[in-house]
C-alpha cells in the first residue's frame, strides 16, 4: 500500500508540474512590414526592412525607445522576454517594466564592450551592474531577460545558435516587475522576433500534496474494485 501511495504522489506532482509549464508568445516579428498594433514610440520606429530580418521577411533597424501596450506583452515575476539582434557599433536595449514614464532594460553594448542593466526613468538612463563582453560586429545574438523572485533580473546573452550561453549579468531592482516590453537601439543594430515567456502559476505545496493524495486514492479505489 505504501508503494501505491508513493506512486500516486509522484504521479500527481508530475501532472501538476505539467500544468505549471510556461508558454511562449511572440509579440512582434515585423512580418506586416511595420510594427504591429499596441506599440508606442517615444522617438521613432526606426526602419523596418527585409535586410534587417533574422527569420521571416522583416526586421527593424535602430528604433528609438518603443514600448508595447498589448496585454500579451505585460510581464511580471516568473516571466522572461527575448529578442534576436544583429550587433552594430552602439547598443541594443531590451526593456521591461515599460510604459509612458520609462522602464528598465538589459543592454547589449559593443560601444563599451559589455552587457549591463539600466533603469530608464523618462527613457533616460541610470547605469547598473555590468559584465565585460567581446563582440563580433555583424553577428546575430539572442538576448533574454529572466524576471526572478526578489525583484532580481538575469540578463543572458547567447550566440548565433540561440543556445550557447556567452555571458550573463544580474541586478536586484528596488521595485517589483510589471509593465510592458520595450526596445531601442543605435549604431546599426537589426532586431527581430520579440517574445514573452509567461510562466503559468504553480499551485501551492499544500495543493500539490492534496492533488497527489487524490491521485493515489483514485488508483487505490480502482485496484479495490478489480479485486471484488
């Protein structure tokens, strides 16, 4: 009986784990030949063209601060955001917590040979933690920001395959995560395929335990009926 109960608990926890799996949403691929609905620019949309594409037909070159107001791009703790970019000589900003008053950003910065975090109140800048990074101008990279517990963000830089981790930097912000995604670049950067990975809520431990016990009880009930 103990073995049956253990099997039931493990099965229940595994099922709950599947329920809590994150889901990715691509919020902009520029395939309409422009930014889609929901984007607001602070200084200009940049140039959408076929020459700026990473995948598909279109990407964008050097937009000024532009933030997304759509519900599918609003982020919170446990979410992540990502984008492809082709390195220029300046900087690419992958922003979060963004609205009309500003936001925060993970910055890929060939002009200072690093990656870093910034706060961007009023779409100005306050420099935060940095990590040195060498760059190949003209190469594609994949940028990702993980919004973790305790207001700590982790910025990951991947190579052109999208899986080889090249560098990482983290910063603990003074306020919680919320607001939308934003982008900006200068110095000849191409940007494409901006996505949000929204983490589904995972049940509390007590709920998970009860679910597992329920699975175990159901299994035991079926066994008892077979013996009759």
